[in-house]
C-alpha cells in the first residue's frame, strides 16, 4: 500500500467535531488548467490564494486540500494568536529583532483580521492576554527572564503569584506567571472554515483531493486521484508533507502533538476554572502542557510530543487526563469529551524554509508550532514573491532560514535523546 502524502489522522479535530456539519467542496476531477495552484487549505495556503486573487483578479487559482477544511493541522491547534511577539531577551539586539519580527506579525494580524471583519466570521475571537506560567524552579527563572525582556520593551505586564493564579484560573499548580495584554484566543476550526468559505470568486477550492505526484515539463503537472492539474506556478503550503515529493527532506521534521477538551461542566464545577471568563496558559518549558478555558464550561489541555509517528490513542487519553486532573484535582470526576492529535513542522534553528524551491515551485514550511498569524503573513508574502512584489531577502533577513537536519537514523536518535532530556527539565510542567 502506498504511503500517504499527507498526515492521515485517525481522529476528528475536537474543535471541528463541535461545529455544525458542513458540505465539503467538490473533489478535483478531470483535466484542469489554472494560472496558480495552491496545495493545502490551511492558514498559509488560504492566505496565499487570497493574495494571489487580490493581485491578479483575472487569474484562475485552484486550491487543493487532501482532506476536509477543519480536519487538517490548521483546525487542530490550540487557538492562540497575537498581533505582537514578545522579545526573547532584554538586550538591545533582542529588542531590535523583536521589532523587526513584529512588523511582519502586525501585517499578518491585519491580513487575518480583514476577512474576519469583512465577512463576520464567527470564530470565537476574544482578547485574553497571554499567561506564561512556571510549575518548577527552572520555569520560574525563565518567567523572570521574560519579565526582564518585556520590561525592557516597555510592555504592560503583571507578575502573578500562586494565590493570584488560583483566583484567576482556579489552580495552585503553578508557582508564578507573567501576564501580558496582547493575546487572543479563538476556535481554529471555525476560523479556517470561515476563511475557506469566503475566498475570492476567482479561487476554486477542491477538498478530498490529495496530491499524489507532481512533475515539471515546461509547466507543472499535478495528479490527484481524479484530476490532472496544469499550471505554471505551484505553492506548496503543506508544511513537512512537502518531503513526500522529494523536497526539503534535510530541513524539516514532523512532530505529533495532542489535545483534549473536557466534557461540559455544570455551573458549580465551572467556578473552579477561576474568575477570568477567557484565559490561555502557555508553559515556560517548550515541552510543557498548554491549558486554556474553552467557552464557559470546558477546559482544553495540549501536551505530549512524538517524532514522525503518532502515539497510540489509549496512551494519549490517559496522559492528557492526567495533565488535566493534576492541575485541577477538584475536577477529577470530569472526563474528556474530545481527544485528537495533529502535526507541526519543526526546524533545527526555529526558522521557516520560505521561498522558491525551484522554477515555478514555492513553499513556506516549518511553522514551529506558531501557525495562525505566522502562517498568514508568510502565505501572503509568498504570493507576492510569486508575482514579483516581494523579494526573498525581505523575509529571510528577519525570519532567518531553516538549516540542515541530520538524516535518519541519526535524526531519530538525536530527537529521542534531546526529548528525554527536555522532559526531565520540564518536570511538573509536562
């Protein structure tokens, strides 16, 4: 049996499962000729398609999606977004780099907000601020370092102790946290659905149309199960799945991560989620557990990381339930309603691979777990690159460029060693 060329998830996105059913767009069929083809209907792909349509309103733009909108990685993340990034440190160089990044981030936020406001996309967007919390002494040091950075940047912030955390988010699990104002929470499946349903008239979306092969003979020829698509330019917005087509195999790594939503709580139990009606918590350690309040009566937890291959479902459910109940022992009688996994593409140095791969082929890959706003701006800029409105150096000078990743088996050996070490450092934050 041929290996899939895209992540084939055995479970539904928990966010998507809670939304009303929708009818998928028609599968691509027959011989199709286009001016541009975008592969992947996530944040990057849809942003690129929308920008192509804006710059070339007479062009025919085809978007093909391997599964259904909302079931890909874009509908499986935790729904955190922000119009600004925090500086990595208090030094002048770190502050300067943060400002350079934020010029892109603010542009991406504006590009994302435009269709939300124009079309009234209901994605549960709410301002929540950002909570960076520590459950260990090492994590507390990292929170203090972040505090120094935001103080140097002149950003409004608050430092919360254990008692404040209990009052605001209902748990004594963490030692301390840093709260900053520029953070939003949303329903990622509702957002990506809304973006797909409001594409410009000259963009055609085909779902359940996985790319099987691609080759260039003057133009690009793309094969799906029922179609052959011809176009002079192709944007691959598939993250690490581009490796299945022989590109960037030495630059990208696929990481599986997992999330769960609790079952709905009654009013008394929901009081244990704290006084803040909207909040999201990020761990100080990168392999720690993310927690957010979803609506008035559910809790989301995201944790566990696996290299290239998924973790068995019973083990995932058990681990996520433990993450939930350790933080909220008073809710030990509350079970999990939705459990699902998703993939993200990592690079060794944290920089994306962005730009032209070869003649007529472009990609943005390696979101490193920050896909909503980052994917939107990199997709927009990629479309501009295709049409000559942007230069590769404009983006690479600020974001950097993904560097070399060791081949197998050294890649897996290295990942297993590093992840085991990082899990020990994460301690209670896992």
